């Protein structure tokens, strides 16, 4: 198992950002690189670079074209303030083939994780000096054309020197910018009649649903499908709800580390048992607050302890609320270890966790060590020279992200599932695929499901999937294989149901 998940999929919350000001712990070099100022482009550019390639898929030769497209991105006065870049892979088949538009999250993350480690035709394998590219047997190119998008400020998509591109660094502006890149790509490549699906991960899931909202507001055509990975779509914060949606994930992490009696159950069975408890006895106990009888509090705490491995006395003292950090530092404390947050399977000696939270997470690498290989790939295989260094991660955008009044005005007020419901009402054939990892403490898999279900999104048009992985399914070959297979089936169902 690769134990370091890239930050390119992580949604940094205000709590995480405020934690940077606590204490005198050092910043990691990767974090400091991710905070470096953007290097603007000298001028606007509309370049399109096309190359031809071949690979073997399913034991058969497969030919495709790679298209790197630059698009001028307008400011308020209509003149370009940035250049947006996308990387497309197109096989023979014309307008009948579906097109998947793929992006990661952050905010401030490039598309590189899903592009180069999950679904693109070439996949990064290994780490450090051993990192190299191989043909990707998990690619979705055999069933759909793929377009990976770097939002403004990430990857090769940079502001123009002397121009203000800050309007793109917020929920609405970002969504409108990516939507315009999608619309322009479809029109330029003669694909306006093709089935279209949006694929987003982590904050990219919020972006995908914001795009639905912006598309409806502009009275334009909605996509045919939406794929949401490691959902961060709001409606799971606040008392009771935040504890309930997190609890099954903590139980799953305890199961992985054998910190509890598994009772012969698989992780899926154990998770389901913890989920049932969370939605019934646990939720009912939390709802009563200080009025909860002591005998019931002790009973619930004992059951929580049995499921999570955290002592009942500790849970009682916390009034039945398990904070992420208390769990991560407490589960394996007897061994001197802490767990990861992006991936609860990862561990590190507590004594060696000297960085500031959340960057002390042993499952976080901040996307380090990949930019050079991506630049080489783009230049040597796709014929596209990046004007400046490829920006896998731009935390400067993340820290100053605007949450926009029309989208709630703050991270904690996020509520994106209503846009999905509205889009499904506007387009009865629209379908959604949602997935997450059992061991993802950052965006618990039930949190996204809870948000979608609570807003009455039609259950018969939604497919929920869980994998034995952390925040990024592509970190594990087995999980990626399962995700790829499930997405192949979903895309085929979307196309058949148009």
C-alpha cells in the first residue's frame, strides 16, 4: 500500500488553516513550495497541440489522440486575465463517444492526481527516483474520451502578468471558469452532441455541483452524469450530524488496525454495524445532550468503545463526542503511534510528528515529487512545453478562497446537494455516481451520502460505492481496479439511458 496520499485531493477547512498559527512547529518543505507565489504567463495564448499515440487495452491495440488546449480566460471587462489549460484524450468514434471532464479539488489543486494516477492513459508508478510512467490498465479511455482540466492558478493554468485573476479564486468564479472551459472544448472539437459527464474529487465534488447550478442559471444544457469521489458537499457540519457521519469511519480505521474485536466481520460488515449504531442509539443519545441519563450515557460510551477502541472513560469525559485528532492520537497511543487523516491506515510515531496540524498527517505528501515527471510527460510525450513550472498544488489559492455569499458565504455553510436535486428535476435522465473510502477521516464516506439523501435526491438515480481505501482510491491498485470497473458500468448506463 502506498501510504502517502497527495494533498491535491484534500479540502483544507478553516480549522486546518487556523492550526498553522498554533505553536512553533516547522512547516514542511513541500508545504512551503505549495505556498510559493504563482508565476504568471507573459501573455495570453490559444495554443492547441495534438499528438497521436497507441497503447494496449484489453489485450488489443488502441489508438488515440492527445489534445492539449490553451484557452484565454476573461476578466470582468472581457479581456483575458489568465490562460486555462486542459489535456484531452480522444479515440476514434466521433460524437457517439461520451466525454468525461475531470478535475481534482483543493481548492488550488491541479488535475494531475486523477490525470496521472487514476484515469489517464499513462499512469505514474513508484515514488522518488523510482517513479516512472506506464500504460494505465485502469484508464477509462476505452469507454469515453477524457478531458482533464487545470482550474486557473493550478497546473499550467496561470494568470497573465499584470492582470487580476482573483475572480476565479472562489466558488462561483471557479465554477463558471471551468464550465466555460468545458463549453469551449465541446464546441471547438465538434462534440456538442456527445454524452457529457463531470468527474470531481474532494472539493472537486463541490465544484461539479456548483457547475450544475451555474449551468442552470445560464439556461444551458446540463451534463448527462456526475461522478463525485470523496464527497465534500456540505450539510454534515454542526453538533450531532458531524459526530454521526464521522463515527462509522473511525470504527473502520479501528477495524483496520485490529484495535477492536472484529468478530469475524469484514470491514464492510463492521462499517455497516457501526453505521447502524450511529444512526440509532448514538444519534438519539447526542440529541438529548446534558439531559441524557447517566446510565444511558455509560451504555452508549461502552458500545462506542467496543466499536472504536477508544476507552469508554475517555468517551464519557468528551460527552460522547470523538474529535478527529483525539481519535488519531489515541487509537494506537499505547504503541506510540498516531494514524493518518486522509488515510487512517497510515501511521507515524507520535514523537516524530513535529509539523503543525494538519501537515503532521502521515498520509499527506502535499503532492510533492510529481511536478517534474508531469512536465517531462507533457513535453516529451504530448509535445506541450509548460511556460513555467507545473503547479501541482497552489495553497495560496486555498488560503484566500472566497466562499461567495450566494454559496453560503463560508465553508461551514456549504450546501451543494440542493443543486444536484434541482438539476435532476430539470433533467430526468441525469444520474450520479458517488464513492468514498472506508478509511478517509477527512471526508467521511457517509457524510456525502447523508447530504445527498437529506435533500431528497432521487435514490433510483444515484449509485453509492465504498472502497477499502483512504481519501484517494487511486493510491491502491485493488481499489482503483474496483473503481474503474464500477465507473465503466456507470458510464455505459448513463449513455444507454440518454
